[in-house]
């Protein structure tokens, strides 16, 4: 894939992620240290559906990974976090 096309797709993914206040809140809650699903749900007071729907999207799009029950930001997730 040409670099320009990859950059455009990358920016579109970042834009879509930033449109959702829930996704921005989840990324901010995970932070650079990581958290469990339960910690995030309690901290943000999200319903099961709100957490699952938005977190599944963030994982599918490569912003978040789950390792041993802990959610962590990928490089793209950190970029989204820094973008605010």
C-alpha cells in the first residue's frame, strides 16, 4: 500500500475514534499504564453495552490490545491519547 494511502487511512481511523466521547474517555482511562475492563467501567460509569461496543471497536481498529486481562494502548492508541 502506498505511504500516502496508508497515511490517509490512518488519519481517518484517528478521526473516527476521536468522534466518540466514549472512545476518547476509554483511551484516556486506559492511559499509559493500562487498566482492566472492570476498572474502566467503574471509573467511567459505563453500561456493559457502552463499554463493550466502544472497546471492541478500539481493539478491532488497533488502538487497544488486551494482555492477561489488562487493556493497553498500542502506538496508535497513544497517538490518540496525545491528540486529546
